[in-house]
C-alpha cells in the first residue's frame, strides 16, 4: 500500500484504479490477520512489538528500492534496452554492486570473518546456489517492473510469497493451520487476484 501512495504523491502516477487499491488493502489486511493464529495474539499489543517495527522498516526499504529500481529501468529503456535486457543487465549490475560493498564491509567486521569457516563447512554449494536463486528471482521482478507502467502491481504481487510460505509452513513444517491463518491467507489471495486482474 505504501508504494502506490508514494508513487501517486511524489511521482504523479495515475495508473491505479479503485480495484487495485482494494486489492492492495486486502493483501495488507490478510497479512495483519496472520499473527492472530496464536491464542495470545488477539489484542493490539500483538502489533506493538519490535518485530512490527522491523517489518515497517523493511516496508519502507521496499518502497524506496522499488521506486528507485523502476526509475533506473525506465532510464535504461529510454536508452534503447528492451524490458528483458534492462531487467537482466540491472540484475547483474546490482549483484556486482552488492559484492563491491559487502566484501569490504566483511573485511571490516572481525566477528563476521570468524563465521566464514563455519558457513563453508555447512555447505558452500548451498550458499552459492541460494545466492544465485535470490539474484535470479529479483531479476524476474526487475523484468516484470520493466514490462509494466505501475511498479505497485509488481510489489503487490510479490506478496504471493506469503501465502506460499504459509502453505509450506503448514504442509512441510507441520505448523498449526488455524482459522485465523486460513482466513488471512484467503483474504490476501483475494487481494492478489484483484490486483492481477
């Protein structure tokens, strides 16, 4: 919901309609229902936690990088790149920039350097595969951003990972399938369908 608000107020976007807005509100409402699956979580204090503060900080970060990435992709397309090549090239540039600041940062943090041998023992192949998967999945997001006029659609549809995560938690990790969790997931899916259509 924050991305379209910032996009409309700061960038003058007028692509979204009321159905898009309703879908995005349903996505947020569904997400807010998920913590209610625990009996002790049926009060306002459920949301007044450090975890919610970090979630809001992550949301603000998502707004910032999504709008910046969309603007950068627009510049690349203006220079003649297709949506596919703009997304792919930008993905590679982001990966290289991440390496360029994370390696020196790692060198400056002795505690993090000491953790490297243990990480290698846990499986270097899995670490590399995970990094490649994360890079490629965000590459798909970048291509989707390049192929649409409104970044809010892509950001909203990325939240499909939440219902998938809930389903994997219930089926794979044997988490309890409460009514609140099922209701929140269904509300979120309804919102995602509205945005997609």
